[in-house]
C-alpha cells in the first residue's frame, strides 16, 4: 500500500517516539518521490498541517533522534 498524505500526517502526529523514528525514512521517501506525493501540491491545508506537526511535535521533541 502506497502511503497517502493522510497516512503521513497521522504518523507525524502520533505520540510514540519509537514509531516516529521508524516512519522518518518513509516520510523522506514519500516527499522525495514526485509521483507518490503529487497530492502535496493540491492540498495546501494538509501540507500546512504536516509542516505544523513536524515543527511542533518533532523539532521541539525532547528526544534528540526525533529532532534530527
């Protein structure tokens, strides 16, 4: 199953640090592949939620591995 924007957002917003670490590479691959992430350009609201989730949940995380 190919990840969707909704799936990626749900992964970003989860609280489990272990799962966040596992999904990091998946998110990089999703954002890097223009075919997989074609919906990013069309759904600005979802993209805004994704960036906000990454900024607040990951960058400000107390776990240094999540921040990286």
